C-alpha cells in the first residue's frame, strides 16, 4: 500500500498526522494507496517553513532564480513520462493525455524562465526639477495553490513556476484523489536546487484548506475547482485580507453554423467532449446546432462517439479512460437518466459500459443527448463527464443569447467559414476564452487563462502576464538627492512638479 505524505523542508514527511484517505486506480476500482491528511498543526508547520524561506528567496538575484527554473524545466522534461504514468494511474486519463497535460505545464515553466524581462520596471527621469520616479514589483511572500483532481500536474504548474520565479514561497494543496504527482514535482524542485521551504506540499481535506485560508502568514491564494467552492474560498480568504484568484466551474458551449466544415466540426466536438472522459473545465459539454446543420452533424457525432475506444489509461490503444471515482460514475449516470426523464433523447448511451478485464473500473462511455433544453438538469449542471448535450436553435442570435444567459463564462467556440460571423461571435459573447474553429481555446502560457461571470472570482486570470501581476505588488519610488548649492525649499502646499 503506497503511502503519500506531505513535502516540507525538502523532504517527504507525515509530520505526525494520522488521518488518511484512500487513493484508487479508477481503471480497476482497486485501492492503490493512502494519502496522509494534514492537520492544523501541519498548517502551522508548513506556513512557518515557507515564511522562513520567503525572505531569502525573495531577495535572491534574478539570475539565481532563473538558473533554478531552467534546471527544473530540464528535469521535468526528462521525467515527463514518469509523471504522466503516475497521473494516469490515479486520475484514470490515458497516458498520452497526461503527457500533454505536463507539456502544457512546462510551457508555463518556460515562460517563467523569462522572469528578468517580465519583472522589468519603469523609470522616468526629471519628473520635476532634480526628481526622478521609478517603479518595480516585489513578491507577496507566502502563496498557496489549491488545485483540482482533473489536472494534478498542469494546474499547479500554471501557478507555482510564476509564483516562485517572482520570489515567493509556494504551498501546494493538491486534490486528495490523485496526490502523487505533487510529490514528484517537489522532488524535481529539490533536484533543481530550489532552497528548502520555497516549495511545499500539504496534503489534506477541508481542515487544511480552511487552515490555510485563515492563516495570517499566507498572503495569497490561487484556486481552481467548482464554482460553489471557488465562491466560498474567495469570500473566506478575502475576509482575512488575502489576495485571491478563484477559478470556478464551466458550461462550455460550441456553436455550429450551417456554413461550417461539418466533418471537421464533428471530429473536434467528439474529441473536446470526450477527451479525458469530459473531466476538463474546458470540455465542450453543450453543442448548439444552428438551423439545418443539426441532423447531419448529430449523425456524424453519434457515429464517432460510438467508435471511441474506452479502456484503461495505461493501454496505448485507449482513447478515453474512466472517470475519477465511483461516486463520479454514479453521479454522471444519474444525470443522464434524469435528462432522459426530462425529455432529452439518449442517442448514444454510455451508462453501464463494461471494459473487459476491468469490470470494476469507474467507466462511463461517451454519451450523446439530443433535444436538450436550458431547463434540464443536464444543461444546468456542470456534469464533468463524457456527456455531450445538443441544443437546436434557428439563428446565430439565439445561440449567442443562450450562451450569454448561462451563469458560466469560461470558454466557448464557434465552427464557421464566415469571418463576419466569427468576429461578431467573439465580440458579443460574454465569455473569457473564445475559440474560432478551435473547440478547447486554452491560451498559451504567455497569455492568461480565465473566464468571466461564475467561472472566476477575483480580478486576475491565471499564468501569463496576469499571473506575474497576481504574485507581485507594485512599488513606486520618487527620489531626489538634495543639492546644497541649489537648495530645495520645503512647502506646506501639496507637492507639484516644477
């Protein structure tokens, strides 16, 4: 039985914590390990360690930081297959998908390697006689990342490379469902030469989360997860004076216009809906079919959905693995049944699928629903599973209005051959990330990732330029060096330039 611990002061430790939570292989349904659950005493210990390390690391030269970051990049790149296998074993996604996850995280590491340029300030000479003005950014101190199960490597890597590059200590609280990747990344930081205490891993549940949110030694919190929890974390952490970015849930739509390349659209819809078993915050879960495109598109999508190869993530022939837990499997299948009872047509049914040799695995097959309305639970809820709901509308105006009426605003896409329709779409939809013939529009690392409305609580998106701003605060310095020969008379009126 594998025992997964915390990471403090450069080593794995249980810190005396005795509570544990089971870790499963979703493809077999068997328990493979147990993760230690932290306590408030461990919160105190890890924050104290991070606080001790923050001062020295924040004062280190940009050259020293970039040397560590470049070394870390090379280590992760060398061990990428090892990380991918660990993710697949605990999350369930296929290894190739897990490898892609780590690669997208590496792109943020590479972006953070350019931190000397990203932290360049501004300087204005002679803003007043003998007075100069300049600005620069400084680290916050100790920052926390609370990350979800669906991307146990990528989402933390969207946070900690920039947080560490800008001079902060970082505490990672990963999901207890797939916690092992966090320890692998911690080992790699040690190998790269990062000082002890700058990167820590604190395993745990709600007790640890609340302890970190309330702790006066924590300066900022980054979170990715469901909307109700994101909203609660934002409220609690800001109430204790912390800077917070809390990314919530999604209901990502894709509009397909009659002028679209239907074969292209169908292929990409199936991949976007069923990749990683739909357990992506950017997965397309609602297809809005405009006009007479519906019948042809639905037929093609249904054929492709039935052909998806479902199996264990370790099998290189698998295209889609299981969902993460038995509870998730039951919840998803229940929502499919509820959709059918509320009037949706189950065109492709993934309930009850059995994979040979893995009959106890947490599998749900690709599912396609037609005739879905906005009142149905399968539309209103974030299913987070391999379910594509199809909605029929007559015009692009109806489609845009439908998207804008949804409380989520994470990502959306349009399939069309019309530049005019595409431009109108990306200007009018109230969503943070837009794809034009790109169903999963995750920005590159040098842009920032984030949604609108109930998909984001806080002012900053994650990684990219907004990530640099989130993990630092600006300081403006007005300086004068008095000249005895000239003299600088003081005045009681408000200072003005002269």
